[in-house]
C-alpha cells in the first residue's frame, strides 16, 4: 500500500491545468459526450458545468452544421492528431445555450485513455478578432489603390480587389507566391536587402498575368501583427499619367518643330537673300557696261568673281537645306569607295582660296603620309569643307591649321583656329540642328553645318568632337574607321540618321 501523501493526484493536476487555460476546454468521450469542462467553457457557452457534463458535443454546434458533425468526429477519430479544426481558411462557428452563434477558433488533441480515445477541444471566441479583420478587409477593399500585403518571407498574404483587377490574377494564384511574381525580371532583384516593391526606380513596373507591364507608384509601410512583421504596399497605376506626360512631351516637341521650322524659314529667307543682292548689283553693272560697249576684261573680272562668290554661297546654302531634308527623311546614302584623305583635303582647301583671301587667315595643311580608307568621297569633302570654312569664318583672321593622320585603323582630321572660341555650355548643342552660339547678324549661317558633319561622321561609324575656350580658338576633331562604316551602311542600304 503506498504511503498517503499531501501532493495532489495526477488527475487533480490536469483539472487545475485546464482551469488555468485561457480558452474554453472541453473533453469528449469516444461517443462525443462531454466529460470534462473548465470554467471558461461555462462562460463562453452560457451553460453551467452540470448542464455541460454528459451533454452531446453536437449541442454546441450551430443547427446548420450539427448533422454533419458526427461524421467529422468519426473522421478525426480515424486520424487522431493535434490540429486546428476545419481547413486552413475555414470559418468555424459555435452555439451558445441561448442559441446565439459565434465565430470560434478550435484546436483538437487526442488522448488515449482506458475508456478509449478522448478528444480535448480548446475553443476560443474570435468574434471580436473576426470583426476587426472584417473591418480591415472592408477598409482594404474601399481603398482606391491596389493593395498587396506580404509576410516576413516576402510572400503575398493578402490582396484587395483593386490589386486583382490591376494584375489580372485570381486571388488564389497569387496568395502564398513570392512578391517577385508580380514584377518584371529586371526589377526582381532590389538593391541590398530591400523589399522588391521598395525599389526606388522611378520607372518601376508591375507585371500583369498576361505579361504586360504597368507603371506604378508604390508606397510601402511595415505592419506589426500577430503573424509577424508584414509589409503593406499600395500600388497606384500611373499609366494614364505617364501617357499624359508623353502626350504633353509630344505636343511640346511638335510645337518646337513648328517653331524651329518658322525660325528656319525666316533665317533661310534672310540667308538666301543676302548673296542675291550683290549678285544682282554686279550683274546689272555688267549689263550696263556691256550695253555701253565701254568695258574691258579687267573691269569685268572682279565683278564676275563677286558673282561667282555669291552663287557659290547660294549653292552651299541650298545644298545644306537639301541635306537637312535628306538626313531627316533617312535618305542620306553613302557612295563608298577608296578615298585618300590628304589629297582630298588639299583640293578642299584650294577651293576655299577666295574665303582665305577675304578673311585673311592663312591655312596650314599637313598630311605626313597618305591616309586611305573606304568612305564616301563627296561627303568626306563636305566634312573638311565645313570645318575649314567655320575655322575661317570664326577664326578672326588668325592662322588655321589642318592635319590629316592615321593610327590603329582610324583616320583623324583636326582643324584648329585661334578665333572666337566656344563657351563650354554651348559645345554640345552646336552639333544639333539649327543651334548657333553666335549672333546671327554678325555671322551668317543656318546652324546646320556641324549637324550635317556629325550625321555624316556617324554614318561612317566615327565621332566628331570639339575642344575650345572662349576667345582662344577651337579644335574640331573627326575620327573615322579606315575600314569604312559598320555593315549595312553602304549605298545599297541607306542608314536612317537623326
Ligand atoms: P553656322 O556656322 O551656319 O552657324 P554650324 O553648324 O557650322 O552653323 O555651327 C554652329 C555654331 O557653332 C556656329 O553658329 C558657331 O556658334 C559655332 N562654331 C562652329 N565652328 C566654330 C569655330 N571654329 N569657332 C567658334 N565657333 C564655332
């Protein structure tokens, strides 16, 4: 016979434990009769302990589910293990004595005893929590933005209807998926440890189920909850805004194009008229002298030279205008052949003799050895001619030097002057169409020469650069590959240039 002791018996300890549990605890026998309850169970269900003991557990199940309950019970008895009752997303309800029904969270544990398998059920009234959750969901649904909530592992745990209509997914296809699922490949790797939706890229896009990319603006907030630290992301579709921005930009471009065309028309008419006036005067004088029969070759020569200069100027201007329309329409084609750049530069400089005389700048040309390449002869002449004419025009009468060299398969033309120079802020824009950095009245011109040069150089696969300081002069350098333009730039296939 064991000695009597003061310690409580095991079963008493179990009862004490049940009483201390925060949930309503109900133990049922193999037939589903309630055999043990705690005080919380009395409180939650509104029955006294005496009323609960011996009662069928089905009495605690709402009417509409009662008939199915013995089946669930038998199922549990066949596979008894501790688990929450119902499926992961199922809503459970329980019935109080007064017939009212409440939302419940129930977990079940089996216990093998001499009387057979008993089941311990812990029941928690989650009405308040469910109400809060329902409110939270209603708020999410009422939000104007698409909302995507991700868990600590950056898996999607909640979405509102706006998110589904933005992303074209069914809710079940996204829940539990990594948040990267809704991002295009290039945004999946956010810098550092950052949440992928926190990507600071102003062009951030989300990827719709059909693969289309939608520009979005994202605001992120951390959300402390019972389930851990969630991330709350509000996504706003900004496609319309982007589209409006693009339309505004297009409109602005169109207005700019109209303005540029109007400017061009006024500059062009002025520029074309300038050589016409001396041309007309010289021609009229020659006519008058010829009619009077009082004329010698010596009288005619300077007039004929002036006429020739004016005609040449007109020819250049009209040539530039034609090139602009050709380049803009993508019709600048290259007639490629073997070209020797030294001899070509000699010819160009010789042709510019009258400008050299007029400006007073001496041109010093050096090309130590032949520089041969596969280029368009006429277009290369145009490059040298434009750069040397500019050096003479803006060179303030000081010497101009031209050098033609080759190194590592690249030909280099450098034209330097000691004239007015170009301010640093103007050096990039002068290669654009109609851009000038000098007053139009003092120096005539369309502001097209360098743009044409750049387009020809680029069509040959080369680059043009300027180095300059205001008041000290400029060096324009062109570098083109001797092997010729990259493939597909021959005259058979015109390159589109802008
Ligand atoms: P244009 O000479 O008809 O104005 P360009 O396209 O040839 O057109 O040149 C654009 C602008 O670049 C010129 O208006 C001028 O301001 C500047 N520029 C070009 N070459 C020189 C140079 N050698 N020295 C100083 N400024 C130059």
